[in-house]
C-alpha cells in the first residue's frame, strides 16, 4: 500500500534564518521507515491566511500532513487556532488538557498565556508530550507538533503507533571516487527510465583533502525493483571505469 506525507514548517524565525530547522531529516527518515514517504515540504510564516490555505491544500493531497511550530504560549503561536479555522470548528479549552497543564504548572502559575496551550480545535486528539507536558494534537489527517526538536521527536514517537503504515522505503547506495556526474548522467537517465517508480539520485562529493567522486542512490517501496536498479547502477559504474563501493562515501 502506497501512502504519502507532507510537512509544513511554521515560523518566521525559520524563514529569517534566525533558527535552523533540525526536524526535516528526522521526520523524513522515520516516515520512510513507516512506509509514509515525505513527498513535499513547505516553510511558511506565522500568518493566519497562509497557514489556513496551506493546510487546506495539503491535507487534500496527502494521506498525512505534519506541522511543526507555533503551538506555544506567546502571541505568535497561532497554529492551533488556524487549524480550527481550516477545519471549520471552534478553538476551545480541552478540559483534560487544561487539567493536565494546571496540575503541571500549579494553579498560581497557570496564567492566561499558559492556558492558551490547553485550547485545541474541537474534535482534536492530543498528542502526548513526555518532555514538557503541553501536547500537540491530531485533527483529521493533520498532526500538529512542536518546533523544538527534542519535543517534536517525543511527540512523533507517541503518535507513530497510531499511524496507518504503508510499504517501507528501501534504498541501496554505491559511490565511486574515480568518476563524476557528467560521465554517468546519460546512463543514469536510462536506468531511471527503466524504473520509473523509483527515486534515483546522483550526489557529487568533494572533500577538503581532495577526495572527489559521486554517490548514486536507488530508493523505493518495491524491494525487488530497488535491488535491480542497484545492480544496474553498479554495472554502469563498472562500465565507465569506476570502482563501485557500497554505502555512503566516508566524510
């Protein structure tokens, strides 16, 4: 079964360069392992119209949509109310979450800002947060998580068992230090034509100590086809005079 996912990174700080996103690689890897490969990534600002429009578009096109960022206690944390708007439901206090956070902070410190984190779109299901308690949530096929990597990862692992899985993604990699992309482009294109359902990638590398070469990857959800494409890549490298080595090139 083929399933697909999209990721929306929400936050002005990412677009401005102030914050480096460390979530993409983790999510792409874990979703591949679950057979829900990541097919599109959007980075958008904390603007209500943009969030609502992006979520509405992507949730109609992909099986699962994941968002990170914008669910804290401050004025610019607007992801949750935007999700409510996108789904046409109220954004309101979720009593179990309110009680959870009030117990965690204590009644005296559970101020109005922190209470914002206890409001969810009506019908949403909380995603547990073992790091800092305040949950993410799922509504429909959209999963809303924190932007802080440690918290996001905890939320994702809590969510993962409930996700409907597809066929896992398999990959094989060959590299050679003795050939470059120009010598392989035509042959690699022919292999891609033979295996249109696979993702074939060509990644040149150039190390500071002078080592250079190219890294060729075959990836897909049909293991037998990946193996055939990997053999074709090996044969191409040998045909062009390369010395294929399986795996990623050393740093």
